[in-house]
C-alpha cells in the first residue's frame, strides 16, 4: 500500500516536487498577454492609479468603503510624523440593496449621507472610495460597475460610473473622487506605511476567502492602453485578478472539487489557495483516501456520508486546536490512528497553498522590476485571514522562506509588510490624497 505522501503525489497534489520556476514563468507569460489585450487567464486591469506622487499629509478627508454587505464611512488622514494613518468618525452601516431592492436615488443617498456626516471634520473636499465589486476603471480615477456580487439588489447602478454619480449628488462638489478596489487599496495602504525605508515598487496582496494581487506597472509595458496617449514612463496600479490564473496542473482532488462548484473551470488558482476552498479540497482528499483503505471501516463510512467541510474545521482539526465548538471531524475520525492519518493526508493541502502563495507573489515581485537595491526593496502589503490566521501551518513563515529561496539567487530584495487595520479605507484615502 502507498504511503499517504505517495498517494497524494500520485494524484497530483505535490509540494516537494513543485516546479516553482516553471510556474513563475507561466505567470509572467499570462501577465504579458493580459497587458497586451491578448487572451489570458489574468485580466490585468489598468486602474490609472499611481504611487509615485507625494501624499498630502495631516489632511483629513472623507472616505467610503463598500464591500460585501457592509458600507463604512470615516475620515482618514496620513500623519507627517510617520506614525501612519489616523481614522476617525468611523461608522458602519448596511450596504444599500443588501437586504432588499433599492432605487438609484436610495442607493446614492445612503452613500452621500456618510460623506455629509463627516464633512465638518475634513480639511479637503477630496473623497476616497474603496469599491470592491467588479468594475472598469477610468483614467480619471472612477469605476463603472460591471455587475453586483454578494446579492446586492441595486440594478439601476450597473453600468454607472459610481464616482461621478456620487459627486453629482454632493454639494459642494468634491475636489476629487478616487475609486479603487480593495486589492489596489491594500497596495496603497502599504505606501502609507513607508517611513524609514524607500520602497522601489509595491504589491497589494489579499488571501482570505478569495485571493488577488495588485502591482505597479510602467505604462509603456501596457500595450492595450497605448492609444490613450499616457506618459509611457509613468506608472500605475494593475488589478491582476490573479485568482483566475489557470496555467497550473490540477490534482485529481482539485478537479473533483472544481467539478462541484457553480463556476467549474474558473478561478482555478484561487481554488488551490483561498480560504473558502481549502476545506472542500480536504474533503475530496479524505473521500479518495477512504476508498483506498487509509481509514478504518467506521471512519470511511462517515467520510463517505460527509457532505461538506469548512476550512476552519479542517484547519482546527489538523492543528489539534479546540475552539470550544463542535468540530465534525472529531466524530468522523474517532480513533487516534484515524486522526493521525487524516492529519497526515490533509496538512499538505495547507502546505501547498502556502507554497503556491509564495510562487504567486514571486512572479509579481519579479514583474515589478524593483528590488535591485537592497536598500529599496519591493513592498508586499499582505492582508487576509487565510494568510494570517491559518493554524496548522504558518503562511508567513513558509512564504518568507520560499521567497528567500526563489528571489535570493535573483538578487531581488522584498519586504513582507503587515497590512494596517482598515486597509481599504487607508488605501482609498492615499489614492485621493496623492499629489
């Protein structure tokens, strides 16, 4: 009988033999194709938001953060003494349309109410807006909603430039409205932490329920916007939609899970590393292993009847962490032998996710062209619960070690920075405060 490790590898779930260099090269080919407007699994969306300007300091402005089913408003300022961002007058409410349909006017009134509430505390009428829904960006810093997610019921807003529509309803008008998505905001939040070190380039990275990367690219390297007449030497943030990368071999377990998803064949890379999928992937490993005789008859029968598995439960089980709440796997694997075997089979799901996370980041760090001077590393601002809160393996430690091994020989310096709290608000403020 095969060992658990041989079983996993024979089904394509590999960690030790994963070809990091080949994957980095595949990522880079997809990046180049996406930037050129050619077929690619990476959308490489220009955002027309840069990082090269100076941030206007000690100037509170109004900021909105719309994502999921929540809407938050506050004032944000960036301190000149290097102490970071100051967030005040924060208030969280429900995203209009989250529970029931809203009209166009009802939608924008909810947004404007948040802005009007904090205006007396601002020193500049500029507005930063983190809008984390599928959108097309404009050269003016606006975003056109392509479609809603999270079941938001505001159909009249689809197709609208939300920044311009919001500005029309404010009196006095904002001096500037900058609309960015959450990954770009994470990147810009990294710029706000710049204190004693000068960064040569920036990445924003989110690994939570899903995953995405934003990075900074030179306009001259983006053929699909060449007709716009932008300065080819200037830089802007690219929203890569990196979870869609599909030039990676699926294991048998990935393929089995993918076939059961509402979007089979899409977001292939995200399904290998993001939090919402790891429990589902672990369940496919268990079901296949049960058929191969790795568990007792009692455990195998329970695995066969298990319909779903949350990532949190799989992580807590593999880490032997008791959060005081029932974990279905404690009943499925009752004997110590079954528990040990299950952990041996499932822990590599998390290990592979951490390694792929590092490969993911390495590809984009290399693409920035930065980090050639150790004194000016590439800033990688990292946010997300899967990255920081996974228990069975340490994503930060694995990613650091893998990046050292992959980028050290290339003499590329980088710095993994902890994303500040409320990064979407901070990043949106940075976008609006950039001079």
